[in-house]
C-alpha cells in the first residue's frame, strides 16, 4: 500500500506553520486595536472597559483565525 506524500508536504500555495502563527497573532492584534479604538473614542467608554473588550475580542479573533487555519 502506498500513500500519497503530497498531502503531507506544503505546496506552493500553502503557508507554513510559522506563517500561520504570525497571521493568527496579527488577526488578534488588529481586532483588539479596532475594538479598543471603537470603544474608547467612538463610544466614549472608560479605559478599563475598552481594554477589557479589546482583550476579549482579540482573543476571540485569534481563536477564530486559529480554527480557520486548521481547516
């Protein structure tokens, strides 16, 4: 029985593992920055509330990006 080894190798259109972690972190940071700026300046929320929402949404965005990169 032979296995198709092309499933195990990264092809030219597929990102490696280190690139995926970089994009996951970038996605989380971008979402956190957006939510922080929205809460702090557009909605005039307090600093503590803005930071808490930014941390929450950044973590959720990173989790979503991680689950999508493993598809």
